[in-house]
């Protein structure tokens, strides 16, 4: 999808060179502290996308950094940039949390929707960060999770299927349902906003 919607912070995290990553692998306390201070806003922004209950965000944040610190020695720079690797761990921690605490709501209906063309979704790009967050907070969890993975974090349907233990067909179906849900809730037939967000 061209022009994907993004609402992660625009600021850039400090570049982490090989020497800094080596210090993390060696369990250097000052490196850990510096890493946390630099990446906490980025990690929290991802968590905020997936976890709408503020009560649990701190727990997911702690679990995410614990997972990063415990597995940093497995990081392979030839496979992904360090920031990309952090993003993947964060998303996985969010998915694990949702599965554990909202299992009954993580349902994925197998019924397929007709493919929605990109031209019908142009109105989505007019949404601000606050408007999209408000909208997503009311979206059914199954739709929302696939929407975030696909549109925001740009995972393909094969990756999403593996992460959520569903088929690629189901992933595509959920994305189409999410897009239809968005249009039905905030757009009229001319792709104009039905109402003002508060």
C-alpha cells in the first residue's frame, strides 16, 4: 500500500554502533542505562499502538527491555538494523501480552471480504495521529492487531500469519475487515469525514 500511515514519533534514536552493541552484550551497566534512555520513547510508542489499557503498558515495557537485554547477544547486523530488531521484539512482546490477557477477544473470522482497492482508502491518509489512535481504540482487537502489523509496522501476511498462528488468507481477510470498519465508522460514501474527533 503506497503512502502507509505512520504515527510513531518522528524523532530519531541515537545510532548504536558495533562498539556500543558489544558493551550491551558484555552487560555493561552504563550502556544499558544509555540504551534505555535513548530507546524508551521509541519502544513505548510501539507499545502504545498495540496496548490501549495504560495500566498494562509499563509491564509490557519492562518485559520488552528484559527480552532485549537477554537476547542482545543473538542480534545479527547482517539480517536487520538494530532499530528494526528492537521493533520486532517489541511487537512480539505486545502480541504475547494480547494473547495472554485478551485470548477470548483475539478471534479471527475466516470469512473473506472482497479486496478493497487502494483508491478507496485515500481518506485514511487524512487522519492525524490523534484521530487514528482514537479510532483504533474502538476497533475489534482482531482487526486492530492485523491492521497495526500490516499497515503501521509493515509486516507481510506471511509474517503476520506466523506471529498470530493464523493463515495468510485469514490475515488478508482481517486487514480488509479493518479497512472496511474504518471507512464505515468515520467516512461517508465520498470518503469525507462523517464527524469531528474530540
